[in-house]
C-alpha cells in the first residue's frame, strides 16, 4: 500500500521550485560563458550553489555531470543549455499539477 502524506507532497512541490530556480540560474550562468571562462572556478561555484535535493537528487547529479562534461570538452555549452532547458520545462509541468 502506498503511503503518501500531505507533507510528502509539500516537500516535492518545494523541491520542484528549488530545482527550477537553480536551473534558471545555471542556464543564465552558462549563457554568459565563453572561451576565456575559468572552468575550475566556474565548476566550484556551480557545485557550491547546488541545492540539497532529496527527492530530486538524481537531477542534481546529472546537472553536475553535464557541467563536468563541458569542462572536459565532452559537451558543448549549447548542448547543456538545451538539456537544462528541457529539464526545467518538465519540472515546471510537474509543478503545474500542484496548481490545479
């Protein structure tokens, strides 16, 4: 039997909003990057700003993996922005359920 409490749902709603806000900032920061960006500093800043997600922990892990791939030249910034934009869209759609 599934036991989902009101508190669980409120926690999920809060984490969705925190993740959306983080992705907004991450996308904005990535759009400001260029060839002269110091990726060692940038990675440290991004990692330190990562919210403590519990229910959406996998999203945080995937975000950091994408950033490391950018740093190592395995992924282009534009590709990561596309991934994060898609993630943000999906999270926003999930958050809309709480507004019904």
